[in-house]
């Protein structure tokens, strides 16, 4: 069992930056692929970025070069540094921990709002 708590969301102006944090608790967190997803009103949840246990990363095309995902296994933390934010980045951002279909966990989400 893994519990996830996100923080760091808020209101930011166009072009600004935010850093999201995800605190994980539970066993063997370092073995999980960690991801950030987002869901805007009326849209499906989408993968923003993920990082494997050996730190391989994948990004949504629209955030490449602006967002950076990282993890600190010793602290059981995952981060999403978001730069040059745009209004279309406005969404609820969720942290995910995935090992297999039976070990797939979500946080409660944190709101990110980018004003134009």
C-alpha cells in the first residue's frame, strides 16, 4: 500500500513557474514508476510526465522543455518543476505510483491555475 499527498499547486500568471511535490509513504516506493497526470474540466485525465525506478523519463509533448520530473527515493518524494506555464496547463494535477495493476495508487490532486 502506498499513500500519496500532493502539494505546491496554486494560482500563477502566464509564464510563471510552480513546483509540485508528491510525498509518498509505504513500502518499496523506490520500485514504483511515479507519474504526474492532470485533468482539466471536461477533459480526460492525461499523463504529463513519468519517471521509472531507474529515472528514465517520459513527457507529454506539450510540456517538453518546460516541465521536469524528478524523484528522491531516499525521501520518498517526486517533484514536477513547471516553467513557462500557460493557461492550457490549468488542471488538477495528480501524483501516481504504479508497480502493476494491483499496485496502482493515486493522490488526491492539487489545483494549478494559470491566468492569462
